[in-house]
């Protein structure tokens, strides 16, 4: 009898099957996540703080330096967000005040209409567009430096949230329109927390309460079906599925950072595009806060022949966006030729490898604001209660220490991106083509890492 | 089978938003229209001390010193809240005067309607020497929008004195109310439309199960 060798299963389908520790095996954690306090207690705290921020940005001091709303948003929340995504996935989305407002308005007034098809199909492109638009508007109109500007932005987002909530089902805004949702989805994929169902338990389930909802909680607000969910891009760790599942199929596990990026089954061009756009945005954010920015702007004005900031910044912005996109496309072309893959296929697969460096660059940039201006939150909060402190230093750490931390982050991000690119190459191409596909991306990640290091080497201006 | 009302929904929202933004000056600040074409001005008052009548001076008598002063007020434009007054005093030949004594008062204008029928007693302000010679600073809190009257009195070291008054227009610097009205209109319109949709599709209808794309 001739025994045929078992066919090797495609590596792209297999994830690492090592058993991760299920946090829900801890009774206290499980009890808390299943209780009515989760995530409500965090949601209400976030909502109260958000209300204060709205009030302060719209009617508080018009100087960013003295405004608690601006300080809390851009000096504390924005720098901490990527760290939260890295450690806890999209947990912020689960407690986001916009989401809470969405749930409330939907409960009182919701029409629960189905999500339009064009949103399902093009939502991520809209997210990309909004993200670019808001970043551009911030620089041109000075949203971050202006409490009123920040307040208007929050109110515009709130309007979109409420309209989506009263008309459509679940958290349509969060899933298909929130620009931050797109960013958080990418970062959450590199995050260290994952929620999965146990297929063997789910196959006997007849209620599907995790998706449809049950007595204890509504169904998944992000339109995810835990049984087939294989990524953390959309899961906001709201705990509804944990509460509804009577079979204890849901697992909450800790995993190595970036692991999910190694085994993406259906890479999407628009998600890869967002990853590389974020890199461009990090470049723009860094360049415009450096001391050489005003002379650079002046040189550009002389070259173009106009002193209109709208024009000069827009040109800079387009160049900063285009450079990483073109760099990735060029790398994809070379890698594709070497490994026998198409340009856009390679672009889509390896675009995700930039996410660790995105995360590191984002963290490093905002680390400066957090550690060099963080105390501004304390002093502006004191001012809310009439305690005014003049001539204070907002710094938590000195500049040199912050710079070293930034370098460390960029190095870690670069290494993370390099390793992710290697694992993507390994899981998508045969043994003979892995290194051919990987080497061009190795060079790209090193170059991007060096550029980021250079940008953090130069002195940066304050936000407040 | 439930109708997909997504396109009528979007058309409706776009119509409401267009009407709202066209009919309300969304980003105009109240009162902006009056001063739209006027250039931004920083409040500067420069005044020369009136010359004493010419008197035949004998060789033994010294002429009186002549002074100039400038008043700067920030922020510009003046908004409700704290403002900083800066007075720079120097002789006509440009020498800063460090020993002047400057006091003043601010009070709401006599036109009560301008301040929502509120009145106030004059608030005294005392100038303290600044970091530069000849510079005097004072912080003033304008707690109401409207027209205020500021009166400044300067006593020079040689005993001469001067005073002047000026009107200050304190403007509102909070969120643009038209913008907020527009937000409210859009939200209310969408809530109203949602109730109509609910009635058409059946009250409290829960969404069918839709798998995400």
C-alpha cells in the first residue's frame, strides 16, 4: 500500500496554534466584564470629562495655554491613544463618549435602518479621506492651537455620530465613518489583546446571541460575528458578546504585539493605503513642528511665488503624503517582480507591515507633547476651580530624556515593522521567494526608520 | 422586505445641511458684518501733552518737560475676560520716564442696553512698572460684553499730570452661536426624519441581521 504524504496546508491559513492564556479564566476578570459595570463605568467617566471638554473648548479661555479642553484633548488623550491601542486594542472605542452618545440617541430615537451599501463598500476610503482632510485642516486653520477650533471639530463629529445613530443600526459611525476608527483598527491589529470565539463550542450554538443580542446586552455594535472574527480591527472590547454568550465560547487573550499582522488572510488595499497615509501624516506632523519649518516654508513661498499658507502647506502636505505611498508602491513593484507577485497585491499585503512604525512614530511624536507639556492639564484643571498658577513649567521630563525615549520607540517600531514584513513574506510566499519578497521591504523599513530618527533628532516646538 | 431608504436619507440630509448653511451665516461672528471690511486695529492711543502757552522765558528759568505716552491693550480684538493694559511713557526726546504714577478706571458704558441692562461701578486699575523702563502694566478683567469706558490718569515726576478716556469694545469670544444653531437644526431634523422612518417601517423595528462586508 502506498501512503501518500499529507499535503502541506497553506501557511497563510494557519495561525500559530500555541495556547494563549485566556484572561476570562480569571474569575474576577470574567465577573467584572460580565457585570453591568463594564464598560458603563468607564463610559460615564469619559462622557462627563467629554462634556467638560466641550464646554471649555467652546466657552472657556480662548488661549490654548489656559484651556483645559485643549490640554486634555491634545496633550493627554491624543498622545495616550496609540498606547491604549497597543496594549488594549480598540478598548477606547468601547468607552468613547461619541459611542456612548450614539447608543443613547439610538435608544431614544433610532430608526435602525440598514447600513447603505456604498458605506459598506467605500467606508474605509471615506475614513482615509476624512483623516487626511482633518489633518490638513488642523494645519491650515490651526485646530489644535485653537480651543474654539477644537470645539468646532468635536461638534462636527458629534453631529455625524448622532445623525448616523438615529438613522442607522448599531454603531454605524464607529464602524464605517469614524476617522479615528480607521486609525485604531490598524493599530489594534498590532495590539497585544485579542478576542476570539472557540469554534468547537460555537458550532453547536443556535442562538448566535453574540451577534444578534440577548437579554443581557445588545448584539455586537460593530457588526462583527465573533464566531468568524479573525482580527481585532473592528472589535471594541465592549463585552457584549462576553455577556451574551451562555456557552463561554469567548476568549480574551494576550498575544505578542504585531502578531495579527503576520497572518492577514484577506489583505485590503484601502487598509494598507491607510497605513502608509498615517506614515505621511506622522512626517507632516513632525516637519511642521520643527524649528526649520518656517525657513523651509519661506523657501517654498519664494520658489512657488506666493505667500499663501493654504497653497504652500497644501503642496508640502501632498508631497509628504505622496512620498511614503510612492516609496511603498516602488518597493511593492520591485518585490513583486522578484517574488512573482503583482504590484497592488504586494502593496496590500505588505502595507500592514508599516503599522508598527506608524504606531511608534505616532507615540514618539506625541510623547514629546505628553512629557514636555503634560502638567498643563493639571494647571488648567486647577484653573477650572479658580486656582490660577502663573508662569508654570508644564514639563514632566526634560527634553534630552524625552528624545532618548523617542529614539527607543522608533527603533522598536522599525524592528517591529521589519519582523512583520519578514513574517508576511514567509506566510505568503514559498521558501524560495520569502527573502526575495522581503529584502526590498527591509530596505524600505530601514529608510523610513532613519527618516523618523532624523525628524526626532531635530528640536520640536510646543503644542500649547 | 424592508426598503433601503439610504438614498432618500442622504438626499434629505444634504438638503437640510445645504439650506441651513446657505440661510445662516455659519462662521460669522455676531457683529462681524458691521466690521467686516475694517482692518484689524490694535488699540493704540498716542498723545502729546498739550504745550503750555508760550511764555517768555528768562535765561534763568527752565522750560517744562514735554511728555508722550502710548497705550496698548491686548488681546486684539478685545474679548470678554482678562486684558492687559500697557502704557509707555517717555519724554519728547525719547527718554523713558520711570517715575510716573498711573491710575485708571474702567466702567461699563452709560448705554445700559449695550450691556443687557446691567450696570457696574467703576473699577479701579493700578499700573505697576513693567520690565522695561518707562513701561507700566495693569491687568483688567472685562466681565461683560459691550462698550466700556477706560479712563487713565498719569502723574509725571515733575508734578505735571494728564488724563484721557477711551471707549473699548469688548466682544464675545465664545463659540459662534450660528454654528451651534446649525448643529441643532441638523440633529433635530435627523431625529424627526428618523421618527418618520420608524413609523413607516414599524415602530421599534430592530435591524435584521446583516453581516459586515
